[in-house]
């Protein structure tokens, strides 16, 4: 077992750079990058945004193409689906696959492509932020290819969808309608809401994920059956947000914080191409006020998700509640309070590896099982970015060093057990490699501000 002190030695930069680049090259399909060749053999939405952030240091043109490929599968209503399926991958390699989602038929009224098979749900909207940073890596190449003018209308439509059809609570925040949408799939925060869901019948589906990982590290069969039920209901209502009887509808702080950060990035993109940036900045400011007004808990000093079915705040302390650190213009008092929470017993910054996905002190914490406690590299990248933006340079520097060392030593693992630092999930995971490349090129304060 590796101790925390042993894993905080600086990783050799050249070796890390080569190894991370090899992961991305190995997972490149010719048009996009899969998270892994084994468990995740298709293109995932927010994965590709994070992957583009690393690719911009290797090949800005390929980083642009990563995002362009994803956006080519956008639906007519503006949504960017969370999976774009590769038709060359055999049926059954991943569940739920294209035969389950039936996007071309079930999603026809919502504008799903008749030619590109996708899922029908979404993932966190980090794409505009990624597009702006990719452009900034090589503005001349970006302008030569017309990158920003081509992606801007698609990204604007994506934000309009989230701010319109997905404002299910009417309070100015986007809602998620499936636990897979905020990215924190089986967080204990969703337990109470999921308990309301009748599971899909036993034997009605076959999980593919258990062929590639330990059942002890993955969501339970019961949770998975509830995920399937929610997705089936949404599909059978044509992926229509107004018509679907959403038994799971949540305002998630991380999802909305990333939407706000991306709205500010969209304003920067608008400025760069001569469009009107004002509406984007006004929407970002209004969403920030809604985020604080609806989800901030000054007593717990963290943002809590809100269950729109019950109207109540969700009490669990998740890493999602720390990610609003990335919001430009977040009041300094809130930023300082979040930093204190991050250093406190619930998340233990500096005493455990990276940032655990759930409260270390809670009885539901499980350091091995997916999003119920393990430390993830993408959320660590977001927290690092937020700390740097808030002027918490010492904490940001510590987290950056931990990230680089842990990524290298774990062979770019999907996630880590926070106490031991042991690798969990899939190795040679694309966003881990990509974000390691990004942090390797970005010291604490560099690129942290919008």
C-alpha cells in the first residue's frame, strides 16, 4: 500500500508527458477519443470536453476536431447527448447502447439526427469553456479553420436548451433528470430520490460494465435497474422534458456552476467573433444569483443539490457542492467558506488523495465504489481551477502536485481510493491523461481566470 507522503513526490515531467500523450493517441478513433477502449468504447460528452483541454497542448487542431465531432451529433432542440455511438463497435459492447436509446426514432420530434446514433440524456455543460481554452491555445490556427464561428451557434443553442426546457424548477437553474446527467452517477446524494423509482424488471437488461470491473467498485444491480427505468420512461415520452413525468428532477450545483462558467466563456467567444456578448454575461450573472439563492447553505458552508420533486435541499455533502469555486465573480466570502470546507474533515484536502467525491465522515462513504467516495481526476481539476481563481494558491499548488503524481503512478486510473491512493476503475483513462497534460502546462495561477 502506498502512503500519502510517498505519492506526493513530483512525477518526472517528461515521462508523464509522454505517457499521457500515448494514452490519448491509443484511445483516438480517427474522429474522437474514447474514454477507454474497454469499458467506454464510444464518445462521451463531458469526457470529450476534458480531453480537448489536454489535446490542446499536443495538437490544437485535434482538440478542435474532438469538440466538432461531438457537436455534429447535437439534436435540433439544442441538447448535446451524453454518448455518441461509434457504429463500428459491436452490439453488446456497452449497455445501454443505441438499440436501447433509439435516438433516431424516439428522439425524432426533439431533432435527433437520423444518421448518428446517440443517447437521449445529457452531461455537464463544460463545452464552451473547453472551446474557448482550445482556441486560446493556438488562436491563429483556430481563426484559420473558422473554429469559433462554427461552434458558437451550436454552443449557444445548447445553453438555450438548458436554460429553457431544463429549467424545471422555474428558478433560473438547469435541472438534471437522470443520475448519469450530473456525472456523479451513484452519489449517495441521489439515494432518496432513486428510492422512489420502480426498478426495471430483473432480466430485462444485461450489464456490460461488470465484464471490465469489480462489482464492488460499480453501482449495485438495484441502482442500475432504477437508472434503466428512468431512461426508459424518458425515451418512451420522446425525450420531451415537458411531457415526461420526471420522478428524478434535481438542481445540481456542479452542473449549474459549469453552465455559468461556460456562459462566461461563450461571452468571450462572442466578443472574439463580433457577436453580442451581453446576453451571455447577463444570463451568467442571473444564474449565479439563482445558484447562491437556491443552493448555497451558509451553515454547512457548501452548495447542496435540490430535489424538485419534494422541493427540499439534499443534505449530503458531495464534491459537486465545492465545484462552484469555478464560477467567475463568486462572492469572496463564499469562496473562502468553500475552501475551509475543502480543508475540513469532510474532504480532508492535504490529508487524503485529491478530493473525495463524498463526505469522508458520512456513513454512506465508500472509498471504492464509483461516486460514493473515490477521488476523481476531473473533479480535482475543477476544484484546482476554482482554488486558483479564488486566490488559494497554496491549496491549488498542493492539489496540482497530488494530481500529477497520482495520475502518473496510477497509470492514469479512472479514480482513486482517497485514503490509500490505490487505482480504481479503468486504467489509461483518457480524461485523467488529458487533464494531467493540462496541469503539466498550467502552474497554479496560469489560465485559472476566465
